[in-house]
């Protein structure tokens, strides 16, 4: 195996998200599967900040048309990220997760799924071992009491209504698990990318470009199915909405299977059961809760606060309307970083690494 994959793995591990080395070398085999040696070399020339093609061409001393062809090829293969910002197409180095792995949606195959499953225990433990949390639960829209002071990052409907472009994608976690022989009962095409830019996904759609109205219907369908809304753990700058099931989602599996403490931040809410009206039907426990946070107790049910992530998936199907989300005291709120730059700075400090922009 060429040395370029070791150097690329090291560069990815120097990003705040991390890309840990293994004894088996599976992390190198994953990169070899995704990148040609030439693509890996070029990816290492990218910076973890947005740049225009003209800026990259000038920095690397290449003609703009040649640089455009190279960057578009890398972006199309999901080896770097590309997105619109202030009306211009930007290119940048992304971490492996959340980033390169998710960008492999169109290229996911049996071999990559097997290698990811081998790598997942160490990767997700490392990914979720340092503050601040990577992702954040957003409670379902039907349970948000608009009389309360709701932060923007707590209101998924507001985030979608403010956006101008939408990309509907298959869930890569469900696709990967299906290749491993564990098909999911939930809708496959259920995850959203969104942007404040007009026509943001026309150049590199990962799925199907849809309207705002269609995006809101996707959100509502996810809530009907009891899926968990997750997005970046920041106050401002959310660009995706994953709708997660506990059987497939890497983030929820990280919490449940790999005990990664900082992979997912809970919402500012928790579920509560009205014992006087609860019919003890068990729907909330058996069919809706993704975290095993509801248990039977002397013929009734109760919520284990330490396990509840405040997603609200248990609330819509309660036949007696005994389930509800209640807001936690302010003293229990852990505010997210202001934006992705702030998140990266905080995470790098916790990992004891220096963010390198070379």
C-alpha cells in the first residue's frame, strides 16, 4: 500500500473530528477504496476552510480550468466537500465523519460497508470522546410549545422554513446496514441537506433536489415514523437534518452500543408520563422510544431521565395523550458552540491538537 494513504489518514486525524489509527490498518484500506493515489495527494493539498477554485489554483500554481476539472472530480466522488457560499462555489477538505463517509452515498458498496463496520467501534468511540458533542437532537416539531422561548437550533421547522435549497438523500446508515444484511423497516430516502443559498445543490446533488414544501413533508414523515431529528451541535450554521433510527444510525449506535459520551447532545427537553391518564398500553416503550428510556414499573410506565434524549418520538402516538415533552431547567442546558468555526476550535482544544491551515 502506498505511503500516501498513511499521510492522508494522519492529516484527517489532525482535524478536530479525528481519524484514529488501528492495528489492522482498516482505516488505510478504507481510504485506498475511496481514493486513487493521485486523488489522495490532491486531497491533502486542500485546506479545512472554504476556498474558491481561483484561490486554490493560485495557491497551487495551476491554471483555473485544470483546477476546476480536478476539484469537480474530487467533489463528485465525495472526496472533498463543495457548497455554495455568498453565491460562489466553494471547495474544502472535510473530515471523514461527518463528511467524506457521508459523501460516499452513491459509491457505497459491500466492501466499504464491511470495512466501516470493522472500523466503527474505534472511530465512533474516538469521534464521541471529546466535547463539544458532534450532533444535537432537535425535538419533533409538533411538540414544541411556541409559548416558550425556543432557540433557533431547537426548531427544525424554522430551520427548514428559513432555507432556500433542499437536497433529499437516502440515509447512508440504512444503506450501509442493508448491505450488511440488516435492512431497516423505515423509509430509506429520508435525510435532508439544506442551504440559505439559491440553487445550492444543482452542481453536486447527493440525492434529489426538492422544494421547501416537500422538505417539510419529509420532516413530518420522519416524525410519523418515530425517527430522531439530528443536526450539527451549533447555534447557527445547520446544513443538514438526519432522521435517525437506533438500529442503523451511526450516531445513535455510538450512544447505545459504543458508549460515546459526546457524540450526541440531548435536546433541552425530556419526556414525561402523566401517571393518572396513562393506559399502560406500552406503545411508547415497545414501538417508539429509540433509546430504551421507557420502562414498565408496577403495571405502569416511567421515563428514565438519564437515557431520554428529548427527541419526542414517543409523544405523537400516545392514545391517551399522556406523553409530553417538558422543558428542562435552565441549569441543565448545555449551550452549543456558536457556529462550526467555534465548534472546531473547542474540539481541537479538547483533543490537544492545533488546527492546521497550510
